[in-house]
């Protein structure tokens, strides 16, 4: 049942980390040769590059013309924090969490912003909170895809069209992998380092007209750091949404983001990116279906992530171990695969139940996942044999 022999072929690209994620197929530093290094981002050519990112992003993601797209500081975290600090407090808020990132946003809103009217809607790793209990007369903050549990919302149907509150969605490991319903999303955030395999450091902030209306009509009672400031004199700073960034971006990261977007266009745009993610999940599902030891952490297949795929070990021997031993097994497993050059950075998140996490976003080639599966089976057999003796 378990192979004793080392598989012959390694994945050509063993990068399965959930962030920074694998570079696009064929990427090399050559892709950065036209980077505007040593030049101002406010120069003519600098502004053009930043504006091109916004333009290409809009077209690939199908973002409506009346939505603003901005490049902001501090990766996805910066974009989410900017939204929370700038928009919340005008009404009560429902904060959804089913893994560590959602829990982090809950903590910020309760303990840092100290909002009083906060409802925390939680679920354990592997599950979603009951989405039918969300109150859309309030603001709603949620993560589209919980990167550390591999559980995503199944679609946007649970979000009501005639909501009074705003929806604020951390979509960092979902955007470019799912067809996002823009009419249901008032604020959407992400970073370049996920599905597009770009560099971290800069975040993307997408605002609906309703979000802009809130920004222009509501002034939060707390101080607003410069890196979060989106309005001046009660008006939106429109420049941010034309590429006039609040502070200095890395022009190397900018070039890399452009390279990723050009690649997406070449392979067929947003639909092609989504197809690649679906194919990757299908390959993993196929292998898990045949495996005697691996299973999905996500309980419901409709909520199974197609980017951050979280796996549990389900064989009886493993289930009989105590929590420390289980953690030791999965650590040893990912270490072995790392040492073999078969897979890097696939240990599950530290707060999640012991398991593995395979990034399956658009930059990952299905063939590399298929080459990885025999290695996973081999490594598990080795670790099990070592620990049993
Ligand atoms: C769901 C989610 N939110 C936020 C973050 C933080 O993103 P960043 O490190 O790009 O700020 C991550 C990173 O993995 C994530 O997966």
C-alpha cells in the first residue's frame, strides 16, 4: 500500500508555499529587466507602469468601471487594515472567522479599534460559520478563502444585494482564482504575492461606489496614520486610484506584478487562471480519493479551497497518536520532502490542526502536483516506519 522506493521524478518546481507563492511558469529575473529602477515612481514612465497595473487588473478581474482600484502600502495586511480603520465604526459590524487571518481581523477591531457593537461569528478549522446568520444591516468583514484552513465561502449568494452595511472582503488567496461577484463586494483586498506569484510589499484595495460614499461621509473618531489616509477634506484622494501611491513603491515589485498580469493575458485572462486553479484542485482530489492516509481539512467539498489546499492525515495509526506526536509526524514529513527537494514549505499553519498545506494557485503547474503525490506517499511511509520502530 505504501511505496518503499523513492519516486524517480521530482516536481520541476517544488515551490508549493502559500505565500510568497510560486512564480509563474517560465519566470526568471529577466522578467524584471525593464524595471524602472533608480527612477521616481512619480515620473512619467513610473506613473504609466503603476496605472497599467490598475488597468490590466481591472480587465483581468472584470472589475466594474465605477469601482476604484488602488495600490496601497503593506501588502494585503495594509489594505485590510486601511479599510477597517477608515470605514468601520459608522454602524455595527459582523466579523466572520474560521481560521487565523479572520481571527486576526476580529482581534484588531475588538482590541485595537475597540468597537463596541461587534458580533464575532466563528467556526473551527475545517468549517464555515453559519452564513445565514450574517446581518447585512451591519458592516460585514470576512475572508473569501481562509488560507490556513483551506475553507472558502462557496459563492456570494449568501450576501444580500440590498444590504445597508458594507462588505469588506479579504480576498488575498481568492482573487484571480474565483469569479468574484463584484456587486456583492464593497471592499476587496489582496496582495500580489499569492495567486499571481508576485512580490509582497504592496496591497491592492478595490472599492465600490458605496465604500467611497462611506469614506466621504464618515470620519472615524480615531487618529489616521498617513499610510491609511484615503481622504482629504472629506473627499476621496482620487490619485491613489490612478497609481499615485501614498508612499514609495518598489519599482522591481511593480515590474514583477506587470509581468504576472501580462502572463495572465497571454494564457487567456481571468478565466484561464481560474481553470488552472480548478485543475490543480481536481488533481489533488483525485490523489486524495485514492489515498489511504490523506484527507481534506475542509469538511464540505463546496467549501474546499482551490488555492490553499489543507490536508489532514486520516489513517488510524496517526489518529491514535497524541497531539505532540501528530505534529512531529507532519513536521518530519514536510522536512523530508524539503530535504529531498520534492516540496518546500508545505507544513500546515501553526495554529491549524496538524497537517499539510499545498498551494494550488494559478502559477502552480498541475504536472508538478502530480509529480509530488508519489513523494508524499513515499515520505509518509518512511516517517511512519521510522516512528513505529
Ligand atoms: C487570508 C489572508 N489574509 C491576509 C494575509 C496577509 O497577507 P500579507 O502578508 O500579504 O499582508 C494572508 C497571507 O497569507 C492571508 O492568507
